[in-house]
């Protein structure tokens, strides 16, 4: 399963959203996720992908922003190319 598909499924399941409404360019706030929901999402992603989120604030505005962050962190933390 791709990173995008995994993120879409996680968001859909946790926040009762439709996967079809979670395209890469979909803005999280327009999908109904507020800043607290995005933080919850980051914790879910840490668990799902076995990652440590960076301490610095990273702008997360779209589904693609989440995917890009995950792919970068997987490459950095697991020594794999994303």
C-alpha cells in the first residue's frame, strides 16, 4: 500500500471521512480537520509508520503535506529511499 493510500485510510477511519474526499491536494481544514485533529493525526502516523515526528513545526495543510513528511522521515529514520 502506498503512503498516500495509508494516510487516506487512516484519516478516513479516524475522522469518519470519505477516502474520495482525501486527494493529495485536499486541504485538511476544508475536510473538517482542525489543528487538534492534525496533531492527533501526527500521533497516529508515528504509530503506524514507526516514526518520530520532528520537534520543529512543519506546515501541514494538505494530504500531500502529510505524505511528503512521512516519505522524508522514513528515508531519514529508516535509511531507505522514499
